[in-house]
C-alpha cells in the first residue's frame, strides 16, 4: 500500500487545530480520522488535497502543486482535481497503491454572517483496490475480489467477495495451500489480521502482495461477532441454512463484511448467498503451473497470446469473468463436467439457436455491476437502463430456450432467467431515450411517464422561452443589438452588454458588475422570472429524483432474481462461446472417467495451433497414452526445437479444458479426472527472493513431489539442467524413480539426459518416447512428431547454428563433441582436444555438410539409379562456394 510522505507530522495531533481557519480546522479533524488515506476534500467543483496528501498526489498524478495560505507559519501545499473528472484520477491513484477517502459537502451553506460558518462535510466512502465499483476503474473481463484470511486454532479459511458483482465465496484451507489459492483467485485486495501478517512463515508470500494488503486488528476477525454481522447482512436469525461454516470461515467472512461496512461508511451491497467451496471440488493448479502454462497471461505478463485469450469467444463482461473462473477452477466431478459438456454440445449442434442467443447477448449490458452500484446507492440513470436492456434480452433468450429437448443443466439456466417482464416494462416506460451520466443533470425520466413531472417541465421550459422573449424586449428598449441574458452559478441570470453600451441602459437596469469586456445588469422582471424558473426546475428535478428512488426500490426488492438472471446470461455466454470455439477450431467432446485413463489421439496445442494458422502453417498433431500398455509415465528425449515443451504443455491444457467443461483440440480424448496438475517447464531467477534459476527449479520440483498423488498429472521439463552435469543427472534420475515408485502418477518427463532411457528396462510403467528428427542433405529437419524410442543426439550444435553463432564456434564445438563422444565410447573422458589451426582446420559449412551427408549414407541399401543420384548431389555440394 502506497503511503503519503510525512512532511507535516504536526497536523496529526489535535493541537494542530490551533490558529487554523474554520475550513482548515474542519479538514484537519477529518484527516486525523482517515490518516492512512488520501483525503479528497470537496470544495465546490473540485476535490482538494492538502499537506502531505497534496505532495504525494501531485507527484503520482503529475498535476500542479500549489499552496493555500499558511498553517503555523508554513505554506500549505495544495493540489486538486475537477469533481466531474475524479474517476480518472482515482483510477490512477488506486493503481499506484493509494487508498482514498471521499469527503463530500453534506448540506447547504448555513445561515449567518459570511465567513463565520462553513458547510458541513463528511467522508461518504473510502476507495481501496477491492472496493471500486465504477466501470472505468474496473476490468470488464476480470473479477475484482477482495479477500480476507482468518485463522482459528491452526485452521485457516478464506472469504472473498466481488463488491462490483455481489459474488461471495468461502473456503477452508490449510496453511500450505494458501499461496496456491491466492494465485488462483488473484484478489484485488487482501485483508489480514495483525497476527497473520506477523507470522514469519508468510513473510515471503505477503511481500508479493504488499501493494494490496490491508491489515486490520485481530478483534475484527472473531467468529462470534462475524456470525452476528452475517445475520444482520442477510436479515436472518440463524446461519443454519447457509452451510456448515467452520470457525475460521465465519471469522474470515465476518471480517470481510465488517471491512465493507467500514469503507462504505455503513452502506452494504446486496450480496449473493455465500458459497462454501470444498477443496476436492476443483482441479488444483498451483501458481507455478498457471504461469508455466500461461493460462491467464503470457510469461511476459501480457494477456494477448495467453491460453485464455485464445479460447475466449465470450461477448459480455460477465461471461468473460465466468470463463476466467471456470479456467481457474476446473471440476473434478464427472457428472458435473458432463452436464457442462451436454450444454456445449447442444449449442454446437444447434448453430441457429446459438446464433440467436448470442445476438441477444450483444444487447445485454453488465447487469451484475449495474445492480451492485444501485444497491450501494451509487446508481445512475444509465445503470437503470443497463437493467432495462439486460432484462429485455433475458426475456427474449428465455423464449428461444423453450424446448423439451434441452439438457438438464440448460433447463436449470433457463429457469434462473426468471420472468422480470413487469420490472422491465416499468423501466422501459420510465426511462428517456437519451440518458445523462448523473441524476443531478435531470431529464432522464421519459415524457408521459408522470403527468405532474410533465407539468413542472412545461412550466420550466415555458419560463425559459420567456427569458428569450424578455431579451428581445430589452434589445428593442435599449437599442443594444448584442444585449444578452446569460446565466452562471454565482450571479444567476443577468443582462450583459458591451462596456461602450453602458450609457444606453436606463434606470430600470440595476448595475451588478463591470468587467473589462462587459457590463452586467439585472431588472426586477428578470429577478422575478429567475425565481419562477429556479423553482420550476428544482421541482422538476426533485420529482425525477423521487421517481428514480422509487425505481431503485423496485430493483432492490427484485435483487436476488436479477442476480440469478444476470448469472444465467453469463453462463449462456460461456456455453455458446465454448460451442463456437469447438466449431471454429474443430474440437471434439472429451470423455471423462473416474479411473486413471489418459488417452489423447491427435492432440494439438490450442495456442500454438492458432498462431501457426496466422502464418499459413499447420500444426502436427500427436497422441498421448499415459496408461497401459504404453506406460503411465513417459520419458521424452529429443533435440531442442523439436517440440517437446509444446507437446508437454498441450497435454496439460487438454486435461484442463476437458475438466472445465470444454471441447478439446484432439481427434479422440478419454481422461480419468485429475485432482492436481503440475507443470515445471522452464524457470527464471527470482531476484526478489534471492533465488537462482536452479533454486526456483528445485523448489517447484519439491512442491510437486510432496503434493502429487496417484490421480495427478505431472509435467516436467529438463529437471537438473541448472547445475553440474552429474548433479543434474542424479537429481533427474532420483525424481523420475520417485514419480514412478512412490507417487504413481501419470506424467511426462522430458530430458536431455539420454542416460535416463536405461531406466526403462527396470521401471515397469516407464515408456521412452522421442521427437522425430530427419537428417537430409546435411541438414536436420524437425518433424514435431512423437514416437517410441530414445533420441541418439540432442542436435544442440545444429540449433546453435540456426541461432547464428559464428562459423568458427560451430566448427570447434562439433570437433569437441566428436572427441567427447569417442572418449565416452572408450570408457574414459580424457583431455579436451587443444585447438589447433593445423590439426583441426576450420572447414566451410558446405564441406561440413558434405562430410555429414557421406557419413549418413547407407551405401548397401542404394540402387544403382539412387547411387548415381546421390553421387550427382554430392558433386554439386562439393563444388558449392
């Protein structure tokens, strides 16, 4: 969490009020209550910041730092942002780790002597990373969860809420699984009790989340008080109907609700019933695996090119958020997975139905977030319109789904759409075609909805026409052709003429102000008309606000049904999107079982396949049979660039897709549900923790060996490469044996340690596979096909040549390699050959290619004609310059 500088520590005590102006005394009093927040202090049309807040905000926002008077003989730093543009600035501050308290004017200017009294102000809201609800402060495709962690007698639990959608989840966990759960949920803010923050075991973890941590007193995490908060929130006498909440789950959820009350100054959103998740309900994917597989973003942090970006065909923000959740929480129950697949298959087969539903989804705004703002009394006319349009789309979709052939889950979704026809028609009748952003601007209620409102508007508008007529009268009376009647918030209505025409203004014109460019007047008739206009306009706006509140009340009464409808529309978006994906990419329905099968025929990497297609290239499909008789653990050898890493990743991704309820890129697929997927492919230094590449690799490997089970899928790539050869080989050997003998999991183990292939003879469930390579005319061709067997070479020098290493280096490396291989055959390493330009002349590339071609020829297998063809080609190679 970012902090303002402490350049003015003296203002933190009550004695700072001495000698302060009434306004500054008011500011200091409020600031002391919100010392850890930037205080946006409303002054007219601006939010002003003072003292340390001003210094910090001006630097963060790159806006001018000025001053406003003095306090105790020091200049008071000040900066400000326009009220109507505040969301833009708030977004930048929140993204930089600041928390902001919004202090609004809470009443009218009190009567009394000018300057002696000030308007009342109070903080109406505190904005933190997890409590934003404004559309432009949020990512439409991502949830913004705030999450709390609680501990009771060594047991832990998480609670997380998206204030912008009303989603509410709980989960019990153990201490060791906390990091993985945080990685999967990706909260926008984490609320911790002091005791967990102080736990040394979590020091490294919280360092990763420092910018979004909010530490609260331990007293806010007591389960007894939490139960009362939840009962008050849901207006129930007991929580028996929710679920069997554990004590830490109660504490975490209660603390979270308490934090919402604190930041929303007592206001509470309409939240969904808390959903208690079970640890065995979902396929577990740890943070390292999610990164290695680039599930949500690439290794460089970009979304484009990630797995999610390649499978996302959703239309709505709510649908995209649900797809993201499904990806981070694939299911483990076969029946539940098949229920999803039934719906996807239904929409894949019924293309016309899918097309019509997606057409309605394009007309559906984000009802979840609009409803949340309305429930927090931050709703705008446009939020009402979002519900109007979304409910209309849902009514049309429900008609489309009328069928007795729908899968059961699709019928459940259709039922959740409900029937909000009455509310939708009410909103449609009430709201104008063109809507302002703010209610204060008025004119958002449609003409004809309220007779009384129509009358007040007519009176207001008629008065304004009278103003125009009065202006023409005054022009005729004075002869000043460019006389204007204008209006501003300070003077109200006034008459304005050029200074040179001031002598033409008669006694009826009362002078009000002289400027360099104009003289301003008023008249008794203009004052009287202004009062009528102001009264009519105020009454019309008051009537609109009253109607707005009535509509909001109707919506709040239907909030639960609207939440269900919005969730159903999001689900339909996901299912139709997955069906479209399956059709576009030629994916097939996987078969899920409760056994340990893993049989993929013609599997493809979804991201790489799409990338190659843009280049006009095709993807080479491969099989994967991690079961008898092929072996549940595969040892894969082969050169770099042959496709090992792609092959490893694609099988993990196919398993994830299958269990999230998606069709998969394969020609056939049968998978026994996995409980955990681990992927250790590639590593980088973790400089922040002082860990080398090898240490990161070993930490990830240790996690896999400790946590993998017989139902897990383990993907390992080049274990041991970050240390000395014999050390690395020994570690890889031991890890492979452990997975085979102890873990008994299904797995893919890629390596350049060809010595490991000898283990096949004594490890019954180990099978050796390699990526096919073809040598042709001195060149190496990677076929990207997997086949039984072991690689004889790694072809690293060939890859180095492709990378552009100097020819001298390539030739020398090849010479050393041949020497080492000969020494290995002889049984002793011997000395590395000295470099000698006489003994080992550097041959041109084409001569090296000729030597390689000759050595690879199987002369006895050549026909006379083929021999002549080869001889001709060799001659051409020899003559090449």
